[in-house]
C-alpha cells in the first residue's frame, strides 16, 4: 500500500467583518493541546492570517480524513477562543486596505524583501498531497506521467472565486496569484533525475528562487520526504472533498508507477497546451469544458470519466474505488467549493459567503 500525507492551509478571519486577522501564532499556541494536535502538525505560514496543518503518514483515506477532522477542529476551536474564525478557503474573499504582517521567520522576511507586493497579496491557501515513491528516479518518472492530469485536478479542487469583495471570473483565483512567481505552473518534462536536479540547481544559481521551497511547480519532488508532492489543489471547504482529492492523487501516482514498470509510453502534451489547459481549468473549474490529457477540448464530465477509468485499477487495489467514485459523482452533481461560494454570493452577498466558509461543520 502506498502511503501518503496531506497538508492544508487555512485563513483566519474576523467573524464580523470577514477581513483576515493576524493571529496565527496565538492560534497555533492555543491549538497545541498535546493529544489533540502537536507543534509539528500545526505550522506557521507566510502571512500571519494563515495557518497550516499536516497529517501524519497515512495508509487509508479514512485515516487521513480523521486526522484532518481532528486538526481542523483543534485549530477552529483555538481560533474561536481568540475571537476569530477558521476559513478553509483558497483565496481571501475580503483583503482590507493594510497588508497582513509577514510571519516572523527569516525565510518569509527574505521573500517579502525580494517581492513585497506578491507576498502582500499571498492570501491564498492550498492543499498539498505527498505520496510515497521508492526513490527520486521513480519520482521523476511519476512527475512526467501525472503532469497531463494536473489541470483536471485543479478544476476539481477550485475553491477561490472571490477576491477583494468581488467575483474574479475565475474558479481558482489562487492559481492566477501563484502564477506570478518565477517558477510556477505545470512542471516541465524531465529526461531523468539528473535532469531534474540540474534544472533545480540552475534555477537556484540564477537567483530565480530563494530555495527549493520556491519551486512552485504544480507537482515536484519533496526535499524533506521521499515523496511526490502535488501542489495544484485549492484547499477544500469540507474534509471529504479533501479525501477525494487525496485518493485521486494517490491513485494517479500508483498508476504512473505501474506504467513506468510496464514500459508504457509517457503521455505527450506540449508545454504551451498544458499551460493553456491549466488557465482554462482555473477559470472554469467544472462549469465549462476542460482540455483533456490528449489536448482535446471536452465536457468536464467526460474528462472526469476518463480519469476514473485511468485510475480505476489503482483505486480498486487500494480499496478506495467505492468512496472515490461516489465522491466524484457528488462533485459533478453538486459542484466545487467555487460553485458554492458563487451561489452564496449571488443569493446573500458577502455575509452569506462568510457563513459558508466559516461554517463550523467544515471542521467538526
């Protein structure tokens, strides 16, 4: 069984105004409750209105979901005790006039020195799935095979349609904000692990990134763990939505490893078409058409059906088929977090959006 772990980033907001609240250090301290959550599981993020959680290594989807429920509950309870609310939303719907202070860590301060406006506007939150691979050589082979599916994953996860009190016209505005960094978007195709490492070294030498943590490709090798890290996902409103995406990512990685072992050809998609597919997925989510892994414009339901077929054997092997397929059908029926935010915004304005994204049932 392939192990995996999930990281989620959240926003802290004022319950009355909906504006970001810079209380992450206090919330982290209050959430550090020993049996409930520990320091390694609740971590700082770039801005002081953000907090990150990380699950332990998991074997099963229900295990990961249980950890996320526990961690969301701990952080949400700590936030409420300090007069703010936890919002698992991928872009701040309200941003205010004054920048949120940067977290007092040397790396974060250096990022602000190098790109002040970008950091000030980094009120965006993602979900990262780490999936174990035997070694970095296999990890690079996995990256080459899953990259064509990353726009589909992005469309499924879209949960950031609002910014500064307005609808942006994009289902995942987070993706557009992140795209302004020097290294972002779908990863290139790599010849082998040496090619991967040499490109990373070149980016560091050229000063394009401060460190490997600024390799904001939508999927990359982790420097800390023997994993492939998929980073294209918006954080999800609900835990079962996060479990769906984690299950799909694990199955994609397992399928890629099987294909590599069997010597199947690596899927080809020109970089410019992959970037266009990413942009379209960020704009439309699951409300329009998607560019599929072969470069064809198709109905989103058809592309998700292709995905389910592609990963079907891996889902069956992991025991995830029933849960993931059920959640996939629900996603197509009920829409993404972006769809629900826009519906709330149309029906009740920003107060309805704030009620939705700070709903305690998201973390209970």
